[in-house]
C-alpha cells in the first residue's frame, strides 16, 4: 500500500476543486505523482481541458530544481502553454499584483524536507500572504514530511528572521506543508487567505505520524534540489547545514553534500575516534577524505568524517553540533565562524555560545526539549493527520 499525495487525489477527483478556473501553479520538479509524472507536466496536459493554467511560480533552484543554491532564478515563458513562469527567487520573493492578475486560485505542490532552513516553505508563506491580500484562494497539495513528525532544535528567536526562517518554529518542525502552512495562515499571516489542503490519503502504518519512516510511505524520494540528492542527505541536513556557518566544508561540491565535513588540516581518524567516543544514539562517524569541485576548499583534498545514521534514534542536530564542537576543541587556532550565517540558521546566538562554552551536550538537548514541548503545544491544533 502506498500513500497517495495531494496531486494523486486531485487527479482522481478530476480536478474538482479547480475545475474551470484560471490557475496559478507553484511547483518544481520535486513534485510528482505516485507514478513519477511531474506535477507541472500533469497541469500542462490538463490545461484547456479541466482548467486554464495562467501562470507558474517557481522557488529557489527554479522549475527544474537544478539551479545552484543561492543563485537568482530568471523568469521565463512556458513553451508548452504560453504561461509566464514567474521566479520567486530573483527580483522578488513574493508574487506581485501583476503576477496574480486574473487568477482565480493558486495551487501549491512541492516536496519539502521539514527543515526550517529550507526555503520552499517560506516561498509559500509569501504566496499565501499575497493571495490573501488579493482575495485569491490557495490549494495545497499535501505530501509527507521525509523526516516524519519528530520535532527538534531551537525555536527561531526575534531579530533572527530571514528567508531561511521567517517565523518562530524549531529547526525540525515535524509537520507536512499542509499542516505548517495552515498554522502560518492562522497565526502569522497579516492577510489570511482562503486556504484548502488536499490531504494525503491511505496512510499505511501511520506513515505521516510520529515514528514513521519515509520507507513506510511506499513513495520514491525525488531529489528536491541540487544539494539534496538522496534521502540520506535529508536525514543529515537538519544538523549538517549548521556547518555552513563555519570555515569547514559541509560537502558541497562533492557527491555527499551535508553528509560529510572536513578541511585540509583535519586528522580524520582522530576526529572520528573522538566523536564515536561520545556514544551518541543512532550515529557512527567514519574517517573520510574528499576533494570538493566547488564551494569551500574547491580543488583541495580535505579530511574529516562522514556521519552515518544507523538507527531511528538518530538526532542529526545533536550529532552535528557535536561535530562542530569537537572540531573547535581540536583546532582552536584554525576554527572560525561565519557568525551571521550560523546564527541565522540556528535561530539565535545561543547555539554559538553553547559550542564556545564547551558545556556537555546534554545541556543544549535540555534547552531544545523545552522548545520542542512549546512548539508541540502550539502546532497541535493544526495537525491534520491522525495516528
């Protein structure tokens, strides 16, 4: 048995919620049917028969999900339908009134990965704000969160808002896009939109709830962006992304982005030994050498570790804070922060202060536990899937 995503439900219902309307579609190549047909190809084929596809909106990485991270994406025209393809990662993060003109509904379908740093969620919040102001209803085609319903990490603090975190949620929020966009629309949207979520159907073994594995969904994982090629990458990303806020490589420019770290001066065996001695649940560190083709240390051989998830107990945030903390202890003279980046990702200056204090890892875990409990209470009314 396989979960049916919102797009599959929409097709099976013969496009009932949007039939006959002039539609805007927010998506990229990560969104597919259960048969791996891209959502934008489904909409292209249905255009003129069931509805009119008047505009396509795209996030960071573009419609193909192939543009490099941080690179501005140009707007263009869809040669299949003649519809404009509006980039929301270029001149503007939000759709302008001109982009929305004439639309009777906006459909959002994209595969998120459940981490606050990932920009797709925040693009949708801008769409929902603009749609609310323009009186345009929004339909979310929901998908499972690859990281499941587990919540972890610190809540974003006031003053640290950015495009990798607009509102006070933890690093790992444990919600589907349909759930968290519904919470945003209710709690933080100054112009709430008329929002509908087309839910996932057929939920084998509680596969959208606490304790599930992506494998339980029966779905294939489709890469969501150039540096998110594998499910194993997604499972490391909540913690490994913090390495971007240091001088060490986070594996960009290799086949293992966000699964490895290192630098030319690191003793890989000693680093792995010290990390494994911490006996953190669900993880084993292996000495690893690599030569990035881009980003930090491009063309230079680096040494460090690869973090391997060995059980469902794995907590990537704790595992990678341990890596950063250990690197700082081993290489105090070479270690360096990219302070603004790290604090923006973590959600405050507290994470950097903790690492610099050399306090036991249990202390930061206790801080996160309080944030997790607070967010679990806040988000409970917006959960839409039963156990």
